[in-house]
């Protein structure tokens, strides 16, 4: 679970709904596209707020930055139908978002965790809107066996409780999840704790069920992605519980991608060390204009 280091938007940012050919999506936006635009895609149980700390430094570097809630995720609406959240549907959503931004080139795509799998599916379907792809804490296939077990349990619980007590189930599952936090974990501030709970309750259960299945079953599509002449960056923290760092190292080699490991960060470098993460993204994007 990605935890934003703060929840207040910087003064130059704004929240609004992006209208696309596939519906409306809640977004945060900052900056003007002096050097380009970046579209940021959050992960499982996440939201656009996970990128709040990146908005200001990326905008200051001359980029328009747009972070989006996916379909059925936090403040973006979505139906109570599992089929609406299959990976190819989310990829089509992302392509519609890119089109709706109507951004002058270049448009850089950044996918965090599950968002990396969605981003990969989108560029494999149509890479033409994008100047680069960054896979942030996102691996070549399904998550580790340990995390698969946890995710399968969550999906099964959501499925079982959805039909018997749909209103009461989400708060109960949330409390059960938080009860599993390590005893020595740093307590969340009251504001952050309330936000995390509200975000969970606002997310459509079918979105969590279907995307959870993606995380435990996604095949390795690295060879297919490597064939695209799209510049790629693999970025992660020094430790990752979903995809081990050596796995992402190997993926970067197979992709012929640039590789950055962010010190002081684990699965969410965008939230855990945003200044260094922003710097790495800007360096990568700027390098493309010099090629």
C-alpha cells in the first residue's frame, strides 16, 4: 500500500475530472509542458495521491504532470462488474486518457506497480502516443508467491463478503488488513489513516477483485515489450516485496532499459523518496531529447 507523504496539493496543482471517450477520471495536474507531459498511473489499492510529492519537482523541471485515478479507483467512478476491470479494459482507459490530454509531444508514461502492468498493456496495444515508458516498482510477470498468497486471500474475502454484506464488508476487510501491520510499524498520522481508509472504501470491490487476479496471474511479456522501439526506464527502491529487486534488474537487461535504484525507498519510491525519484525521471526524459 502506497502512503503519500502528504495529502495537500501544491499551490500550482489542481484537481479535476478528465473527460475522455471512455468516461471521466479524477486527476491531479501541475505544470506546463515546456519539455513535455507525464501521465502517472497508480498501483493496486492506490490512487493519484500517491504521486502528490512528484507534482511540484516535475512541474518545476518544465513538465506538465497528470496523475490519474483509474476506473473504479478512489475518486473515479466505475461499475459493479468484474469485466470492466480486466487488463485490456484498463489499457484502453489509459489510451483514452492520453488522447484526452491532447498533449504536445513528448508524452511520457509512468506506471507504478499494477500501474506498470496496465501501462505495459497499453503500449503493447498502441505505443504511438508515448515518448517513453517508466516501469516503477513493477515486474515482468506475476508478483512473488508470498504476495500472491496474500492477494488471493484478499480477493477470496472480497468475493465472499461482497454478496452477503456489501456495505459492511469493505470496512471489516480494511480493519483486518490493518491488523496485520507489523507491530513495530510507524503509526500513520490521523489524517493519513483517515485518508487511507476512505480511499479503500471508495474503491469499487470489483476493481480490487479483478486487478488482484491480474497481479497473481500476469504472464511474462518482456520479450514482446522489448521489441518496441520505445525508450524504457525500470525504477525501483532498494527493497521490494512484490517483485524482488534482482528480478527487476534482470527485466531491465532484457528490455534494454535504463535502470535506477532509489536509495531510501522500497515499493513506493514516488512517495518514500520523491525528490530523488523526480530527479531520476527528469534525467531520463531529458536524455531522450539529446539522442
